[in-house]
C-alpha cells in the first residue's frame, strides 16, 4: 500500500473538518450516521459527555438532545419511529448510541455473554435465573420498568455497589439482548422494555452478518469516530481495500478512509488556514482526542481524563475540558455547574498565553442555562 505524506498542520485541519468541528450538521441523526456512534456517560458535572460531544457538531444542540433523539419525551418513542438505540460496543463494553444498522452486528456477542461468567454482563446467576421470568413477565404486562419498580429481591454481592438482584438481572438481560433501554427517567435511571417494543421489526429480523463482516464493521466504527486512525495488528486486512495509509512526521502510522481523500485533497490545496476564532471546549473523551497516543504525537497534548483518578494524583481536575483553538490544543479548563446557584464555577484552568477562553466559557454557561 502506497503512503500519503502529510504535514502535521494539514492533518490537524483534516481532523477538525472530518470530525464536524468546522461546520455543524443540522441534527443528531446526521451526526450519529457520520460518526457511527456517540459515547454515552452518566456523569454530569457541567453537562454529560455525549452532550459535550454533540454540542459542537449539531447546530442549535440543546442539553439532553441525544436522549430525546433516542427515546422521545416522557412517553417512550414507539418502535416504528425509532432511528437509534443504546447498547455496548461489542469488544469494548462502552455504552453508546447506535444507529439502527448496528443491531445485527451485536447479536453474536450478545449470545456469547450468556455462556460466560461475568458479574456485570455474563450469564445469569442461579438467583437471577429464578428472577428473570418474573421480571420479563412484569415488563411484558406493564411496559417499561426500572429496577426500582420491583420489590426487594435481595442484594447481589458480585456486582457494583449495593445493587439488588433485580438490578443485576435486568442489566444482564440488557447485555444479552432480551431487554433494551426504552427511556431514561430522573437521575438518568434506565427503564427497560422488550426489544420488539423498542426497535422496528425490520431491524430485529435483519439477517445476522458473518463474523468477518462484523469485524470489518467494528474497525470501520473507529474510522468513522476518529478519521485518522492507528490500526492494531490484524485489523488492516479487514479494511485494506477501503483505507489509505497516511504518514505524518512524528506520528505512528495512520490510516484514513479512501472516501475521505477528496476532503483531504481539498484541505491540502487550500491556502487559507483555520481562523482561531472562539476556542472550543472539547468533551473529555471527544473523538478528536480519544486516542491518547495520536493526541500526544499529532497535537502535542498529553491528556488523561481524571474523573477516576484519586484526587491527590490529578494534574488537570475532575472533569477538565481540553481547549481547541484553531489547529492547537492550548490547555484545559475544569468547570463545575452549580445548579442551585445557577452559576458555572471554574475549578482550575491552564491555557497558553494569548488565547482568550472567556467567550467559550460564556457559551458553555449559556448552554447550561447558568451564569458565569
């Protein structure tokens, strides 16, 4: 495979544009189709992860927009009207919003989970096997239910925190594809329902792909997410016919989709550079910075999301947002939404001289309905 040589500035401009950071798309469905999935995270310090990812990519995006797109309002969206759903990436167990065409590629891993031990997603324990018929019968009769809708079923000693047996069983039935998330309630609570009441019949009845087709699909998700990608050993043969190797000084070997080459060519031939304008506060796991090795090599920015790092070991803060200015990542800001006081508080910040971040903070505060 021949290699395409790129200078770092062009590679950065390509990533910005290919990842929808230069020109937002009109709606969540378009962004989701472009990226293949949007990662979901429940932590809400100054907005949730998925909302931060989408607010720069969807014109007029409002907080909670992804959940409304997935599930509708207080009443669950009818199956026939759904265009997306929540589930986990097969080999990563990361919860994401998927477009409907992802469903057939999840079937094999759903089956495999029912055969293997695992406190979180593996086969049901003996007690959970006893509970499953009752849980499914109640949901069949009453519609979407959460773990709080079931009487005390005892505690599960093998999963997170103080989870009940009902909560653990519902979670596993979700991982196994026997239940799906139909809506979200207060405090982001999950309400589960039968798959046939969440997804359209045509999706549930679609033929299952081959293992090779699913392997190719999952690698393509990585390209759709990040556009410039490192490939692991064994991944290239699955996609060699549709990717182009890209060599950038100081970076590991990278690849892009051949379908992105016209955009890349246009950027190479365009003399104008990206105006710095208002910096963007990126999500902690934004697709632009998700691969830490590429972020370090290409953007010269070493970043770790420290939400699970012990406080005394944190360098940037609990929920630090990287600051993207033009073709540079110029620092980070750690905001916190004080909802009772309706204020956005800045817990920590480190930004290179010459870069004004006040407009970006004002935008974030307005988006959250707060004052700064």
